C-alpha cells in the first residue's frame, strides 16, 4: 500500500491500450500528467491507405519535447547545493536510455546512490552486470522493486556507507547527530513517486530554522539522520539516438498516442524474436517457423492466434500491437532487459 503523501499524484491510471480511445489512454507520464514534458506532440503517424507494413520502413522518429528542461535543470542545480548525496533512479530494463546524460555534470562529484528500479521486470543476471558496471567509490548501486518494496530497505544502509566519512567528520567537529540530505532525480515514470511513497516517514521534516534551506522546500525524514527533498528532480532523457526513444516507448515511458503503435510493436518483435523467451513463445503459441517470419507478418500471426480479427477474417494487427506492448510492459513476456553494460 502506498502511503498518501503530498507529492504530485497522477490523475489517471495508466492505460497504455492504444485501441481504447478514451480519456485515460496514454495520459500517464507523470511529468506526463503533472507537468507534461510533451509540449507539442507530433501528430500520430498515419498508415497510408493501400500500403502494407511490408512496403513501409519499420522505424519512426519518436519526439519528446522537454519544454521545461532548462528551468528544471536550473532548479535542480540550485537544490543540489543543499544536499549531501543524490539518489538517481533508473529503469533496470533500460539503465542507459532511462538516464539523463547530463546527470554526472549536474551532480558534479556528489556521492550517488543509483536505484535500478523495476528490477522485478528485468533480467536478474544482466541487472547484476549493471551493478558491477555502475558501482564506484562514490556510487552505490542497488536493485529495487518499489512497487512491492523489495530492496528499498537497502537504501539507507547504502547512503550511510556512502556518506560515512562525511558523517564521521561532522561527529569529530562535535555534531553528534548530523543530518544528511538527499535529492531524488529521475526521468518521468521511472518510479520516483512510488519510491518516495515507500520510504517516507509520516512527518515532514521541520525546515524552519535550518541554514541553507530554501523557504518552500519541503523535506521529509527517510531514517534517523537522513532527509530527502520532497520534490523529485524530473529530468529528461536525450533523444539524439533514436533507439533511446524507442526503448523508452517499449517500456511505456512515452505516451502511445504520439506514436504508431504497430510500428513500435514490430520493432519490439524484432527483439523478442531474437530473445525467444519461453513466456513469449508460449503466450502467442509460436512455432519455430513463426519466429523466422518478418516481424510485420509475425504480428499478424499473433493476431490470428489470439483471435483478433477484423471483418473478412483479416488479422487485427493494431489490437495485436497493443496486446504485445501491454504484455511486454507487464513483464508477461518474461523478465527482459533491453540494454547491456
Ligand atoms: P514517477 O514518479 O517517476 O513518474 O513514476 P511513478 O512512481 O509514478 O511510477 C510510474 C509507474 O511505474 C507506476 O505505475 C508505478 O506503479 C510503476 N512502478 C514504479 N516502480 C515500480 C517497480 O519497481 N516495479 C513495477 N513493476 N512497477 C513500478 P502506474 O501503472 O502508473 O500506476 P499504478 O498501476 O501503480 O497505480
């Protein structure tokens, strides 16, 4: 159960189901719902009439316009002066694409805890590889599943370890119980609110008489001696590389309604055909021959196996695309990590 706190809450439950064209659809992106990063959505690409998927290129340009990027970055830079450490939340399935490339520069030498969130949906072995690759003297990496709370209990010990020298130096100066402050950063939808709801204690920290604490900034207690800035720093990924946009779209971090979901599902099937997870094969009753088909044909096969047909008995590939994406996002096709260290 999430604790109710005073952090931006989504208005709508996400439904990534592109086939449903009600208001709920694709409305979740946290920054997606609270402060939409999508300033100007590109119109959804239309499939030209009388042209089949076999004739069209299977790529699309995914755009995400970070309207508030500069302002937010400035605010984060300002707030960073008040904290001793940064907690950076990444999606364990796409640790590279779900990170803001400027974070290292922004946090400039601050000790960091990287939380590989949604690790319940990621491949365990690859998560271990990421932990080794990202860990360093000033960076601790912990896999977490904020939805169930698994791994979250390791956060405070990791911080204590990371900041032990600093805590010790304060103690030597006579401050017996120094308070360490932490700031959370992460891209929209990576799980910042879920994490905050998990670890926050009921009472907000009192900020009134503490030097350096900006009026208006709210802090909450994470554990004895640790406080966290209430407003999570929302950063955006970089889209210079189209695979970044694509992977964020696969995992549901970008609204479906700005994309051609059939093209997206076809691209995802390109990967799933290679990975051949037992869950994927069984769920769609696929044969070895099916797995050798071009992905646009495989999508039609999946539609037929699922009984998703339109009048005339043709495969309803749009519905099948929505199903494949939904089921991938719910980890029903296996625990899949799309990026390697
Ligand atoms: P944000 O603040 O960074 O934008 O992300 P937020 O916490 O709102 O989480 C975005 C979605 O990711 C939520 O799903 C949340 O439940 C889910 N989520 C967060 N952490 C984990 C995790 O470790 N594992 C899994 N499987 N999911 C996680 P939602 O569909 O928007 O809402 P709801 O279904 O939880 O109500």
